[in-house]
């Protein structure tokens, strides 16, 4: 079956003011692991997503591929620290 024919949930586009200020999004893979009996998450930045100039959609550039196939795409942190540990 062609993916274009499948029904998919649509992500609501950001408001025009947000879209114009958005230059990229970070792409992460998140691994869960246990340490001292507690489940924790390790966030690893593996790429970036850039909005299309022509309208809706993104180009995604990855430096690695997640083992589980799951990607998390988030806007960059506003502070200097880029760590997502403990989120």
C-alpha cells in the first residue's frame, strides 16, 4: 500500500508568527534504561528538521538512525544547556 493513500493524523500548523520565527527543530532518539531500580531516559540529539520554504512540511537531516524507529522532534531549548536528561 502506498503511504500517500493512508489516512494519517495531521499536525496543526503553527500560527504565522510562530512559523516565521521557527528556523529549525532538534531531532532526538530516546532510550529508556534502568538504573538503581528506576527507569530513566537518555536523550540523544541525532539531527535537525527544517521547515519548507514553500509551506507545510519539513526536511529532516539525521546523523544516526534510532534502533526502535522512534524520533522525537522538539524546538531548541532557550537556555545554553541542550540536555534533555530527566525530562
